């Protein structure tokens, strides 16, 4: 029914007959990523089920108990559904309006130097690129300035509702919010949103949060890259990107400082191509913009 009706947004209860809501959420994010609002009496703002739902890609979680508090609560649920529907971008309309592929990169331990190497191969008119590097807020601004000094494209921190444009690399600021990508019909462009939700996989911003938003909103017009880092943040989101038709790259074990995030992504089937670090920059450009490769070389 979902495939036939193609809804703008889906609401799910945690308690359902047969497959529970979290199992269904994981399945729908694998097979057909879309905005999902979880509505359940089992949800609390910082509870374990809420955290798991957000990790799996739910854009909002709403407690049924709050609907007992009157019209304001129902209005809040309605607003959550409306906002979730705005994050959805119909693939066909995006293909008509936006020609540039979006590049999304995630990294953690060892990522500062890895990103420096990758981005030095980017031309001044590189594809729009958004990066999540795990680091505290106070280091994000210095990191973006450093990358800007060694890169030909412009490198800046993400700000809420900033547009993704060719020749621009955006760094997610650490600590306060997740960075997610959505399509804005008013400007016919992709934009970044800073989403002040709880941590995902222990991180904020989370690579999974970025990648899942790209899978939902960009689909096949994207390249996802996971670089060196501990644990598994980004593996689930990169898998969603690949299953939505995006090209995906993972750093190999030999050149990773910590082969944690790339390993988790590779082992779950999220990585289409595994490469040594020195080859990743050129591979991104080849996949994101094959018709311009001769001008990059």
C-alpha cells in the first residue's frame, strides 16, 4: 500500500499487531526511506524507544499521552506531521530541478587529516558537499577555517536553512544539533537544517542523521562517503543511501587510523566501493560529476 500510495509522511505506533513499529520503521527505511513520525504511549522525550526510533530515521516522536492534554497537543502532533512532510522530496521533481549530485561525508577519529587529504583534490567548482566530523563545538570553527585555507572551494560551517551550492563545502558544527538535508520547493534547492534532537549513536551531530536525511531527500542523486572512525556511526545511514540508489564509498582498513565506522558500513553491505584514502577524492568527483571529470584532471 505504501508503494502504491506514495505518502508524503507516515505515522507509526510502536505497538502494532505482528511486526512492531520499530521493526517496521527499520524495514521502511531500508526499502523506501520517507519521513516517519512515531506516535505512541510508550514514547517519552529522552526515553530508550524514542532514541532508537530517531537512530533508525524517524524525524519526530510524539507521545500519545500528550494528546490527552487538549487541542494544543493535537495541534503539536499536526505540526509534527506537516514538518515531516516538508522534509520529503519527490525524486522525480528533484531530478528536474536540481542537476548537482550531493556529496555527504562522515568521519571521526583520524578524520581531520583524512578530510584534509580528500578535500585538497576538490576543484573550485566541486559538487555541493556536507561533512559530519565528530568534534566538540569549540573546535568546529577552527577546523572549518583550516580546511578553507587549504582547499580551493569555499569551506564554511553549516547554518540553519543554508543552501547547498556548487563550489561549497559545509561542515556540521559540533555539539548542539544534528545536520540534516532537505529539499526546499520555494527555492528549488537543497538546504541544511540544524535539528536540536538528542544524540544518535552517542553523537551530535551524527553521521547517521546526515546520511538518513540524504537517503530520504536526495535518493540516487548523492554520493555517501564514510572515513576513519571508531564504532559504527554512519553505517545504517550509508546503507539507506545505497538502497535509495546513491553511490557509496568506504575507506579501507590499511589507510584508516581506526577501521571502525568503515568496517561496520562495509560489513552491513553499505559500501559499494572500498578504497585507500589517496584515491577517495578522485572517486567522489568521478561518481558525483562524471561529465566534468576531464576538466578536473
